[in-house]
C-alpha cells in the first residue's frame, strides 16, 4: 500500500515520496508533506531555474539558491519564474 501525504503543493491527499529527496531538515519536511506529483512539479520548475539562470548545481551559491527556491516553492510564497522567461511552445 502506498504511503499517503497531505500534499502542501496540491492541497490534497496523494501518494507520498518513497524516500527523502534532499538531505537534512528540508528533505525531511518535503518527504513528510509533498506528494510524488508535487515533487515532479518542483523538478520541472528547478530544471527551468537551472536552465534560465545557467546555474551549475555543484556550485555552492547555486545550491543555496536552489534550496531557497525549493523552500519557497513548497512552504513559502512560491518560487517565481525569471522575469524574461518564455515557456516553450509545443
């Protein structure tokens, strides 16, 4: 049986993650409060941030920025897209 969580991103009960996706306290909070679908929304948003800001995830400054954005995305006012971001057309 799948582990269910009250997802802070979706606002509904949904299937929870199989493991903490990030180390430390933030990872534990995400594991306890974010569904698989909510986490996938973050992965898509994070990819956009990395691409648009040309971040290198191994750079400590970039990792700090990504962590702050993850905190805002799930538990704060939300993580904004870059001002000049234009979504790709399919």
